[in-house]
């Protein structure tokens, strides 16, 4: 009984980790890809690691800055989709790996994997698309309802 509760808690913790870090799937993927390319050009292990980490960090910084600075909801959503796509693929494979241990039917395995990928991508998209714009761009903090501003009728 205690082992079963521990297993459920462990799976819940892994699901929380997956949903929390899903937005970093694309920077990780690109960092690994560039690191492998650097390795194959003769940079050595340390050089490939440094190049991969720098590229991943730059992609994260670019994404956060672009999401914060873009005012157009369409542009923000398109950028969020670019980050949420790899998150959905990572979610599919994570759920597939976990479900493969306990789901005997290949049809249900794929169904659970697709549902997990869709859920992971949707959560990543919602987290990225709902990030508030930076003050000075778009809606100002004083424009929010309840901030003390009043509408003047003239």
C-alpha cells in the first residue's frame, strides 16, 4: 500500500516537472543539436558543451524578451506556438515512455501518448501566450480595472 502511494506520488511529481519545464523543450533541443554539430566539427567535449549551453540560453532569453515585448496577440501566439510544438513532442514521448510500462494495448498506448502530448503542448502554449507584456508596451498597469483610474465622461 505504501509503495503504491509512493509510485503515485512519483508519477505526479514527474508530471509536474514535465508541465513546468515543457517550455524549455525547444531551447534544449536546439542547444543539443548545435552542441552535437560543434562536436562533429572538432570542438571537443568541453567546447561542444559550452556552445550548446550558450545557444540554449540565448534561445531562452530571446523567447522571453520577444514574448514580453510583442504587443500583437497574433505575433505572441505564433511565437508561443513555435515554443509549444517541441513541448508537445516531448510530452508525447514522456507519456509514451511511462505508459509503455503499464498499457498492453498499442492503440491505447498511442491514445494516451497523443493526449499527453496535446496536454503538454497546450499548457506550454497557455503559459507562454499569457505572459504579461512589459510596462511601457501595450497595456499600461494603470489601465487595469480596479487600479484607481476612472473613466471621464465629457
